């Protein structure tokens, strides 16, 4: 994050604009809306800008900017002339006095940026790009304008009216947050939007009277194979309301960034022969935090019920009497194969697909080899990179042809995705040659031959 977003209170605060043209006027409109007292220094001034200065009881100084101007008299300064040299001079004077300054369309000479704004007062939403793309910021603002009802401002105002009462009734901050979240999801919001404040007051009074300390709950959420855009809507919603997030090694950082920012985040990742927290410890953590009344998001790469030990975890929750819900995720087999351009089934090549794991509970890599040797079938091997050579040897020994196509997909669906194609006879030798690292998915079957034609990533 290169800039720190803040909201300034400028009511009755003197603010200086250097420049008297149209650009200066556009900035002045925003400052006037915020209640600032406008002062303008410029040799000439547009009538509309002069009117704003007078309306805010400010001052128009008919002059060019000079370094002798005492910028410390102002809360902030905006350089909005059509002369970059003057704007730079304004910036340098303000920097020397440590006064917030913005030079319009000149990011290197800005101490603060003016974002694209969505005004639902008292709710204000801003979009900024650190000055790199103001047009993009405005486009995003336009999109958000269509998604955020105008009534949100009324809802923010209504919430402010009741904030002290709610705080006195519900003293625990975590419980209070849940109260407001539940309230905003109730019919109260529509009552406020429609201007029915008396009805809304009754609803919140009733909610406060009926309020009980919430019970803890666990959300078992599949995060998908890595690309955050593959998250389900429900997964995203629960990730953003959880008090605690317990996450695996395969959950990518862009996905973690979508979790609620103030949630407690606990890493319990597992790599081969290196478990930061054993499975029994993870189960205990889920029970512990849910028993404290927390909403716990157990975030897993892929899908919780496909080699994700989700079944073991909810058995523990069931035994402890903890409420839970399961949110499916796109499993690595379907996500990675799609991004690699390899269909898992195809009428001409594979009428069935079989998911296998290289790690069993007792640590044994043994698989039912005779059942796996079938021409019109796709095999998808999870966590099988270490034992890949043995897997290929066993399949060949049990009758599979050595030239059966094989694909290795490393870090699938992410920007670091790497795909290596070979055969049962030679794929193991390509692991070190191409620096393939876990997490890697192995696909064995004739469908792999379609990659060259169907790849799109």
C-alpha cells in the first residue's frame, strides 16, 4: 500500500487553492461540500469559483503565487494552475512547512491525492489509484454508484443515532459488530431506505430487547486452487464476517487479503513431513474458538471434502456440539485442469475420471494399481510429486502403456502456473529439469494430448 487513505474534517477550516480556472473550480466544489473556507490566489478567477469563495466566507487574493505566502495558515493547499512550474513551487513551499499539498495531475508533487468520491453522506466512499490512473478510478466509482443505494446515507445516519444506545446495551465489541451485521441483513434496512424511521426504531428496539450472546460457529470454506476470482460468493461473505480465520498452506495470499482485516488469522499449514500444527491440534483450535462464541472460518485450499480432511474436522465439531456449515470450493483437479486446457473427460478419450491422493492416513502410497490401468479413463493425482516415479513405474508394470500422456501442473490457476507434459516413461525425469515444485497436480490420460490445442493460459 503506497498511500494511506484518511478522511479529513474540514468544516470551517481555511483551505488554499492556487489557480482561478476550471480545474481549480472543480476542486473547490469538493472542498466547499466538505464545509471548508475557500481562499484562492490567482491573477484571474472564474465567476463560479469567485461565487464559491464568497459563499464560504473565504478570500480571493488577486496575485500570482509567491514563496512569501504563509501556507501554515491553511489546513491544506491545492495547486491547480496550468503552469507546472508554479505548481511545483507551491509544492516545495508546502513541503518545507509540512503542510498537506496536492498538485493537480502531478503525482510526484502531491503529499495527498483527491480520490474519486461516492457521496452517500454521511457515508463517503473513495477510490484512489495513487495518481497512476484517475480515469480508472472514476470508472470504478461509476460502477460502485450503481451498486450502492442512495439510502445507504440514511442508514449510516440512523446507525449513528442509535450507536450510543447499542453500545450501552451490548458492551462486548465482537458481539456488537454481530448485532449490527444481523440488523443490516434484516428488514430494518428497507424501512430506513423508504423513510419509515418510526418502524425502523421499533425494529431496533425489539432487536435490542431480544438480543442474546451469539453462539460460536465454524465455516468450513473451500478457497479453490489459488485464483481469488474462483471463490464462491458465499465463501467470500463468510470470510469477511469471521472473527477467526484458520488457514492452510495452499490458501494464496490474494485470497487471504479478502478476509476481514481485523480477524485473528492462524496459520496451520501442512507440507510433506512438516506440519506446523497436527490435525488433532487443528480440530482442537476449531472447538476452542467456537466455544468462545467466535465465528471461525476454516479456510482450505481447493474443496474441503476432496482430500481436505474436512470430514475429520466436522466429525470433531459434531462431537463437541458446535454448529458448522460447509462451503464447497473448486477442487484443484477441475480448476487446474481447466486453466491448463486439459478436459478431464471427453467423449473420444475419457468417459470417467478418478481422483487419487499420494498421501494416505497411515503414510502408505499403495494404490489399487490394477483398477487404474484403463485406457479411456483420466487419473488425477493430488500430492503425488514425491512418489511420481514410483507411480509411473507401477502403472507401467500393471499394464499401462509407457507412452500414455501425463501433465504436471504446478501452482495451477495462479500467475506462477507452470505446466509440463510428458509420458509415463519420461515425466519423472522432467521434474528437476523444469524445476517443478509443490503444490503440483498430476493428470494421467489421453486427454492430456488435447492441451496443445486447447490451452488458453
